[in-house]
C-alpha cells in the first residue's frame, strides 16, 4: 500500500489540547519527618550537581559514606518540630498558593504545583497538565532571587522531562523577581503589618537570605547581587514608614553547610553578636523565601531565638514569609498574569 492510499485508523485515540497550564515550583521537602524519608529527600537533593559543585565521584563517596548516615537523624528532628496535621509547611503553603490562583485567569488555565525534590515531582505534574490538554505551560520557580542551585535546577528538570515527551508543550518561565515593584511592595506592606502587631518595637531587623558557597559568586552566579538588591530596595522602602523609624537593618545569610567558605555575614553569628553588643529587641525577615519552611520555622524561629536570647537578647520575632497573605497572593497573581500575556 502506498502512502497515497493509507488511511488513519478508526480508533485513533482522542487527544486533549487548547488548555494552558501554570506550575508553581518550590524547592522540596521529605514525605515525612522521619529519618528514612529525610534520607531519601537529601539523597536526591544533594546529588544534584547544581547544588553541590564537587566532582560527583568524590562527592558521592562523602554523601553516601558520611552525610546520609548522620544528617538525616538531625534533620528529621528539625522537621518534626515544624510538621503539622497538613504535613510539610512548605508543601502545604505552596499547594494553597496554587489553589488560590485557580479561576483567576479564566477557564482555560489549569494551575498546579510541584516540588523540585520530593513530591509531587515536576515530572508527575507536567504529565498531568499535558493529560488535561495543556499544550502551553508557564513554569513559575518560586525563587525571587536567581541562583543556579535553585532556579537553574528547575530548568534542568523540565528539560529532562521534555526529553521523554513525544508531544511537548510550548513553555514559558517566570523570571527572577527580586527587584519587581509588585514583589517589593507586597513584602513592605506585609512586613509593616506584622511589625505593627508586635508587642515590642525592634531595634534591629535582619534580612536573612539562604546562604550559598562563596564560589557561587566567584563563578558568576548573580544570587548575591540579587539578594543585595532586594535588601537595599526593601530597606529603602521600610525606612520611610513610622513602624521602622530608628530601626537598623542588617543583611545576612543562613543555613551554612560544610567546611567551605560561604556568603557572609552569617545569620547565626550575627544574632549572637547582636546579643553580645547589647541589642535587646530584634526581628528577622526572610525575603528570599516565598513560603515558610524548615529554614524559617525551625532554623530562624527556634534556633535563632535561642542564639539571640542566650547572648543577652530579650525580645525576638521571626516574621512570616508572604505565604498566602493577601499581599502575597496579589503579587503572585500579578506576576503570573503578566507572564501569561498573549496566551490568555
């Protein structure tokens, strides 16, 4: 039979199309606050060569021989302190952010969420969006500041998933939004509201970002510059408000890991130093996190409090991330609406 006389099979399967997908993505979380779940999560997370830039042959010996045999127990205890009836706070908040976006962009737009490491995976949610007929997908990494260890890994994973797809969707990516006016306005308004509700007037506000090895800056990663710009613009806006009159702002970096040099100054060392020099009232904000997680709820709120109080501090508070606040959701909606322009 020649190609001219071939006919399509009568049972050709129907294929959905014409829908638009939006996928909010955050870093990741274990499935539970137990050592086995944490070990599985850390193995995936710390095996990413974007996250740990050590030759894999050498690093895997350290990871499998030492770290995965010791760190899961410690990390599981930290997760257990912040785990809720709804599970991981990061997963819970990210899911509620996505749910809040449903219906805001019309009936043709399907909004979902995923974790870069852990569950639900990017692959499972992209596959589900395609099954729902989404032949155009907007990928939204929920990282205000670009870093190869966060934003770029989302690109990597999406590309890996696409390689397995016969029918690939058209894609767009939400760019870093560290200096977006809508982001900064949402942060300023939400932090002002929270400071106004405190029972004390802070002397110092730390703007704490997730730390990265110093080599990320030296290799050309813009993360440090993005964090510095967010901190500067936010500080300039907050300084005009009466709630922050006389408050001294400091920018710090948390979550140091391993012996290598990391971005400075470190949050824990700064908290202790502030207590040592007589600061009594201090608040911490985390403008690099779109949602509260173990780094904010345990490391900053619990460990940070102990460090500050033990060194002479008295009043201490860690302010919520934007999460599902009205300001935060309006910012996400505005950002997604802009990036969907021409599709909706």
